[in-house]
C-alpha cells in the first residue's frame, strides 16, 4: 500500500483514475476488475506522464476492454471469449526501451470486450542487486513483471523457459493463448485479438510464417508468435526438448522444430503481410498492421507512434505544445 500512496503523491494525475480503493478491494474481486480502466481512453486523457496505473502485482496491467471498465460485483457477466497472455522478453538493462514499450501498450485503442489481454515483461533471474532493486520498483509500480527461474546470460533457452513456466505459474487461471514477443516489436493488440477471435482455441500456432522447402509455415518468426494453451502446456511437459538440448540456438526456428517433431500446433496461421519488419527507410508501415518489428531505436519508435496517430488525441494545454 505504501507504493500506491507514495506514487500517488508523485503522480497525482494518475491517481484520478487509479484510485487507491482499487488496491483495497479483495483479491477475488480484483481478478474480475480491470485495474487499468484508463487504457482505452488514455491517449485522450493525457496525464503528461502516460503512466500505467499500478496494480496488484498478481494481475499486471492489462489491455482491457471498455466493457470491463465498470467495477462491478457481477463482473463475471462480462466474461471475455478468450484470454491472451503477451510476454515481452526483455532484460534489466533495457529499461528505457521497456518504458517505451509500456507506453506503446498503454496508449492503444481499447481491446474489444470479447478479449482480455495481459501484457508482462519477462526476465530471467536478475542477479545484480542494483538491477534487482530497479526491477522490483517496476514490479511494484506496474505489476507487469514475470521473473523466470533462469540466469539472464542464458539467452538461448529463455523462450523455452517462458513457455514452460507459464502453464505452471498461471495454472489457477489459464489463458487461451500465450504469446511471445520482443521489445523491438510494436504489437497492435486489438488487431491481434480480432485475428484470434475466430480461430480454434486448441492446437494453434500463429505468427509470421517462415517457409522452408515446401512447408509454407515451418516456423513463426521470433518477432511474435501465439500458441494455444494446450501447446504451451505440451512444451512445458515435454522432457525430450531438454533431453536433446534443443533449446540453444535461434529460438523461433527451434520452437517450430519442437512442434513439428511433436506434431503440435497444426492449426497454423501466418499473418503476413500484416506482421512485418520495418524497413530501413521506415516507409512500409501499413494501416492494418498486427505487429511491426525491427523498431530498434527511439527514432523508429517515434516514427511508429507518429504513423499510428498515438498522440493524436493529446489534450491541449498551456503547459506543452506537443507533439
Ligand atoms: C521460481 O522458483 C520458485 C521456487 O521453486 C517458485 O516458487 C516460482 O514459482 C518459480 N517462478 C517461476 C516464474 O517459475
Ligand atoms: C548443450 O548445449 C550447451 C550450450 O551449447 C553445451 O555447452 C552443452 O555441452 C550441451 N550439452 C549436451 C549434452 O549436448
Ligand atoms: C492517422 O490519422 C490520419 C489523419 O486523420 C489518417 O489519415 C490516418 O489514416 C491515420 N492512420 C492510422 C494508421 O490510423
């Protein structure tokens, strides 16, 4: 509770929507209550900070739908059709990038009521004491951290660790889909939700398909791919993968290899060209983008925010003339 009151003092603008009473609601109710009621409209409600509302560590901030904004004891009525977990793989030192990516998720148009999307930043074990403290601050403030039991230098294998931890960590409240993405990808969550809605809930493997030989989708590009919960569960339970030491190397290619050997993820969908790499000249953005990758510096992030009109609704103010 200290966190909420002190951050409230520091960020008064944020407190208007993220009122401390939310933090006092019993956990069970909170599970049904969306902790970030402002996400949908926050691009209009510029609070000058763009901070995400703090949440209860357990639930992260989420990209929530308008329908869920209402705090209601009958919140069960607003059950989404499916739930998606988005894991953004990152490292402690990439703090500035993470802040930008947080804003990128927070300042998106609302996700339709049929979907519930939770975004988490995924770390391997954070050993350095300074990093630990700073990541702890992020967890306290944003509640969107997922810390895996692995060592950060083991960059190969982190994807495996992620997919094999999630089914256990969230066993009490399983998702329908689990996504892995990176901190140089701008994911447009509503567009992804729209793609997922008519898809099967089982045996799904979806992303930017990579053709190998005559297989049009042998694996999905690491910029971001989605599997259904059963596939993540299968990965987590499959000891062959570890026994064959099959976690070192290009994670996206390896992930496809595991599924191909195991004959999983047979419902495959490639979202090309709506998922793509941003080119050098940054002139290939498209309005129907689901995910754009290779946003590797601030200049490219700025171009993406500009193209997608992220600050278009910024509130006029005497205090700034932006953007
Ligand atoms: C890490 O290990 C601890 C102790 O075994 C366990 O409680 C925790 O759930 C694990 N965390 C993850 C993300 O797997
Ligand atoms: C597994 O891979 C690691 C890293 O490439 C290597 O150091 C290790 O010797 C391998 N183990 C086996 C059993 O192949
Ligand atoms: C951004 O706004 C401009 C002007 O209103 C509009 O023409 C354009 O389609 C918008 N871009 C996107 C990606 O929505």
